[in-house]
């Protein structure tokens, strides 16, 4: 009888253990199933444009911190963007993020066909009820760059080589001139348009033209064309600034500032919001307050030493302006709203 009781107890323990194992296994499976999955569809391969590399880094950092899965899908060329978006839909990602005007048309199609799926696009606007559009207040950073140029110039002649004479670029040209004139009312502003986002040779010609008119600081706002401005700076001896990422390390003697766009911040905050359940469609804007835009030495440190042409006094004065804007004390109007 005792042997029978012992046997029954052993069987009972075995059944309980089995049950606990299954419960733990089921809980683990349930936990795995609940983990949110996000796809980042880039319009080109990583390594071509640091703008997108930053985005990838920001998304992966947020994924690690907030316990979600992020997969980056790179497009070999712009014609592959739509196909890659459809692959992400087919693989049942909970949120699909893409970027820039190159992806607009593809996203409009895919998002409209999949109204139950959530999408986001960084650096442009797609007006659909299941899309969050993340924009930047580039005009705030352009104002700071202009203010720094106004304080730093020795000739009182400052230029900008912009990609195209289109409304969007007014966020750069108009706001830059505003900052320039507020810190240096006597400064002359020169602006020339390349007519393209990808013509370094023409941009170089425009920059040389401005240098010949006495400009000692010429900002690039011509996308790939900025490379031509940088070449001209080295040849003619003027100072210049890059866009989106810190370009000073390319040529510290001539590229003395960079207007920054935090695509890493935008991707990080988008993934974070989705992980925490606060993500929603509509337009979201990142400015100085959100660390979405900025200026080297002023809002973010640089590995390149500050050039004496700019100087610490200029940085300190522009930092004060940046703090006023970020706090809401000073407003820089978006030229596109005028």
C-alpha cells in the first residue's frame, strides 16, 4: 500500500512538472508572439548617403532599448522601393517605415491598398489615414547657420548655393538670410540656384562666382552639389558649411560648420512611440526643441576642432539664440506657411 502511495505521489509530481513546463513554454511563445516587428525600408543601400545610415542606427538603437524587432530592407535603386514595401506587408510587419520624396509615390500606393497596416515616412508628407509623416524644421537650423555666418564673416558678403528655386528650398534660403541679417544688418546675401540636386560641377561654378564677388562664407544647400561647393572652397580659399550630417571632417580648413538634420532622432522616436503605444497617423515635426535639427558646435559637438573663422564667441552667441528658439521664447517662422 505504501509503495502504491509513493508511486501515486511520483506520478502526481511528474504531471505537475509537465504542466509547469507547458505553461512556461506557452508563456514564452505568447511573449514571442507579442513582440512588435518593424521594417525600415530605405530608398537606397546603406553607405551611399549618411542621411539614411543615421536613420538605420537610430531605429536599431530604439529597438534594442524598447524590446522590438527592427529589420532594415535596403533598395538597390528607387524602382525597388515599392516592391520592398510590398515585401514588408507580406511578411506582416506591424509598422513599416520609409523615407524621403523618392518613396512618396510607392508609399501612397501600398498604404492605400493596406488600410489596416501602419506606416511612417521620414522627411516628407504622405496624407493618408494610416501614415505618420515625420518632418523637420530645417528653417530653425538654417536661421542658426545664417546667424553664425553673419557673426563670422570678415567681408560682410555671404553666399548660399541652393539646389533649385522651388518653394521647399525657401526653408533654407529665406531662413538663412533672416539669421544673417539679424546678426549682421550690413551683410550682403548672394544666392544662386544649381537647377538640380545632383550637379557638383554647376554648384562649383556658382560658388566660384560668389567668391569672386567677395563672399568669404558660402553655404551649400544643393544636396550632392555641395561636393562642388566644397571643391571650390578649397581652390578659392573661402569657408563653407555642409548639410544634414557633420561634414567638417571632410576638410576642416574650409568646411567649418554643418547644418544638421537628426534622421537618427526621428527614427528612434518613431520606433519608441510605436513600442510604447503612442504612435498615431498625422504629421509630426522635429525642430531644435526635439533635437531634430541643429548646428555643429552649437547644438551638437564635433570631432573636428572649432575653426578660428567661426570662433567661440560666435558659437556662444548662436547657442543663446538656439536656446531661445528651443524654449519657445523666439519663433522662426516657416517660410512655406507665409
